[in-house]
C-alpha cells in the first residue's frame, strides 16, 4: 500500500538481502523528509543567532551558538552555578 509497508515486507521475506540496492533506496526515501526538516530548522534558527549586529562571527562561535540555541531545552536544565564553577576551575584572573 505504501513505501513503509514495502520496506517491512522486504525485511520479513528476507528480500532486502537479495535486492539490497532497492532496499537502500527505500530507506533513503523514508528518511529524507525527516532529515530535510531538521536541516531547515537549523537554518531558520540561524536567523535568530546571526543577525545584523552579529554578522561577522567566526565559524566556531557560530556553531557553538547554534548548538546552544537548537538544544536550548537541554541547556535550560543546566544550573548557572554549575557553569560558573566550571569556568572558575580554570586559571582565571577575574572571579565571578
């Protein structure tokens, strides 16, 4: 009836070993919408992170900012005190 059922049938009848290229193509077709949506989400997030005021940031800093923006649910669970303590463990001249 659909591509998902076809791929399940391939595995159940062990045809995925015989027609491995067709099975690989089926997997790619089924994964493509998910992969495309996540990439589009990251590019739309880049509009928030890299704006006119921050247009000349380097690649490493941009990558770090995007990771914290995209994974903000995880980073909201981190306590500020833990970040400050981790920062203070290094050789710093300024105490926060």
